[in-house]
């Protein structure tokens, strides 16, 4: 029976391998500290946090999220550890709430590996605090207990760590917050969710986890839905679309249900949604999450097997009689045999999950609409410019080393809520360093052109315009398909005057639309103002940009997406190093992708480093030219 704790109450723990689940109203940082018999944290190495998520017997999430799962193995903790304190903190400097009093009360549950709740605690009564010691697991007379703490700290992480006796608490707290900010900057934003969840699998049941240790930390952000706010006085709506509050009906299964003990037959569109596009979108995100968690469970099981083998060897060889002779050899063989058995069983579970996901991907990929499909999908050969905006856009593919052939489409919601940066720098990764600089810059611009063409192809005629800034004219080759098709809003802007003209035009548009939206006076917009979505493609930044132009670009990156102006930059961050940290907020506001395969994007659940594969057209194919010709024809037919 679950013990519902109140502040100060304790409860005996019936087992030592546990999971601590956290649910909060907004993204929070989750971590844990280890304390000695006096509750003192002896050093930074006794703290698990997003920048250092693993300690012996303890693993936490690698980034801020509205939901967390922390793994604890009390038997694997060092003997000097007598207390584990679970801490929560609000991420600073990312635009979210700065005190717990403005968010829903966090909820913490201690569970067994099978999900059975042992004890729960709701942290009520918080106000100005930005960090809180949620609960602690402590050793008492050879047994472990859990106590509900709920001690808040208005001065944040630094005050909380100092209260536990840590020297250098302020410096460590600052480094944790910086690590969280970097993680959020590189993370793929999770999709909005309905209260009942996005996905319903027609499966026979969850896979048997086998002998894996406590589940890996998994951050499952749950973002509340928000209905679009209509603009008073006119038809213009610049609010980003969100999901409905009520969950749509579950689609009926289109194949017979699986027999007991058998995996369900994969079906395209087996998630919840109001349309097939939404169902496929949710299904892809479900596959993304399934693969992230399956790989995390496998990696955690392997780490646990290695750790347990080391502990058994240490215990056995601590006896001098076992250090030499047959006894020592037998101890080593037995420890390695147990390690190999645990690893093999974990691999069996992973292979079963990967096979199911691969079968699902084989069914889903051919069924995708153009906006979600790869350039090699036959759907592009019959593509017609739609009359309604799709939910999302494909930017490329993601995969993990456990099975590189299993690709998950990287989808982002439309309209874009975040600008995109195609990194053309050779210092960005090992793969980039091995690529010739001129070739890398050309590949980066070709990648940007493919994204721009896809956006033009999925927006209704006349509702999307593309502007290009190419100060030195170095991107003439990659830009040729867009220029020749006549789909750009104007010729690529060159030189300082061209840069200034385009930036002034788009800055004016953002200012006017913002004023109209705030005043509820959309009808007052100038008749010559293009109210459609705008994309600004910038090549070779900061070449041709003075201080004023840089300021305008930052303004467009910050304020533009909310009113329909989006940024697609092709740049090497090292080239902008002369501006110092002043441009750091710009880079962090953009989703960084690469023109060559690179492991840099993180999922929003467990923070794996995923390999991003940029989009490419099939060799010898003219699909890009065909799609752009369809865009031109649709505009002419619509009189645009």
C-alpha cells in the first residue's frame, strides 16, 4: 500500500533498487546529493546533476524537464554514504518561472522497478523558493528509510548546497545552471501532449525488462496545451497552433489484434489524433521516445553489469587468500560470467524492441505525407501544393549507435517556433573537420536550400515568402534552383546595402504586426504589408553585417517567430567570435543542424546524443526542380 507522506514523515523502504519519479508543472532541474553520517556533502563528486548525471548507485536526468525518473541502487552506494537527498531547482535564465510559488506543486514518488509506488509526497506551500530539497533516503540501524523534506531555498541551488556543507556551493550551482542552459539549447523540443498522452500502441504489453537495474533517468516533459488566440478585428492569426485540450479518439485497429505473447502488427497512424497527419506525427514522436528509452535501458543495464562485476571482484580480492591461486581465478571467472549473462539478456530485450520499431518504421515511412517524408519518398512525385498548412516539417533523420539503420524522422512543428542554424564550421565536429572548408560551406547552403524548398512546397500558395542575404554572392550555385524557379521574394541581397535593406524591411514588418496584434487592430496594417509567413536565409554571417545589422538580426531571431518571421542561418560560429559573448543568446535560440552527419542533438527524455543525418535528394534526381516548379505553378494559378 502506498504511503502518502507529509512534510517530516518517514517510511521504511522494502527494497534497495528504486526509482524516484518527479512530476512538476514546468521544467525543473533534478539532482541528488550524497551525505555522510552527519548529512554533509563532502565534495562536488558527491553530487549527481545534469552536468555529471552518474554516481555509483545513482543516476539522474541530463536536462531540465517537467518529468523525471531517477535511478537509485542503495546497495551500490559507497559505505560512507548514509543519506541521499533529492533536490529540485528551477532553471535560471531560460525564460521560465523563477519561483515555485507560480507553478503547480511538484509531486515526487518512490517506486519499485515494476512501477509500484512505495511512498509519495506533494511539495505544497512553496512560494519564493527556486530550489527545494524534496525528500531524502537515509540509513538507520542497517535499514533504509525515506523522509519527506520539502525544505525550500529562496536563494536557489547555491543556498541549498551550502546548507548541506558543500564548499564552493555558489560556483557549482552556477556551473549546473550553465550546463542546463546548454542542454536546453541543443535539445529537440518535445511535442505538445494531450492529458491522456499522444500515443496508443496496439501491442500485447510492455517488453520484459529482464535483469536490468533501476530504470535510467528519463525526462518526460509534459507541456500544457494552449488554444490559439484569435487576433481581434481580422483574420490574421500569428499564434502558434497547439493541440486541443481534449484527447482525440483513438483510431480503431486496422489489423486483427495480436495473439497473446506475440508482438502487435505495426500500423501506420496508430496514435491518437484528429487527422491522419496528426496521428502519424504523434506516432513518429512515440517511436522516437521508445527508441530513446530502449537504448537508455540497455546502456543502464550494461553499466550496472560492469559496476556489479567490479564490486564483486573488489570484495573477493580484498581477502588476501583469494589474490593468488585458483580461488582468485574462479572469482574473476564467476564475476565475468554474471556480467556477460546480464549484458546478453539486456541485449535480447533491446534487439526485440529494435526489431519491433524497425517493423513499424517500414510501415510508417511509405505512408508519410510530403511534409514528413524524405526526398526519396515517391509521395513527392505526385505532390500538389496544399491548401492548408501541415502540422510539422521534416528536417532530417536521427539514429543511435545501437542500430544505425533505424532512422527516426526529425519533425518540427509549423509555423516554426525556433530559427534554424546550419553550422558550416569545420571545428563543429570530427566529421566536419575531415571535410574541405569550401565543400562544407557549399553543403551547408545546399542543406538550407532544401529546407527552404520544402517550406515553400508545404505552405498554401502565397502564404510563405523566402528572402536571401548573400553578402558576397558566394552561394550563387546552391541558390540557383530557387532563383531559376522564381520563388524568392527578390534577388539575393548582396553587399552592406543589400543586408541593411532586407533587415530593415523585415524588422518593420515585425514591429507593425506586433503593434497590430497588441492593439487588436489587424485591419490597420498597411495594405502593401505581406502578412504571410516569411523566411530569411542568411549566408556567411557575419560577413557584411555591421553592429546595427547584428542587432536587427538578434531582434528578428527573438521576436520574429511569434509574428511569422523565421530565421535560417548558414554560418560558422568561429567567424562571429569577434563579437564575443554578445551573440551567445542568438546561437542558443536557434536549432543547430549540420550539413554532414553529426552527433549533437539531444532527445527531451534521457538526453542521448543522437546522430543527425541531413536531408539529401537521390543522386541524379530532379525532385527539387519538380517541387519548385509545382510551387511556381500553384502561385500562378492563385494569382500570387
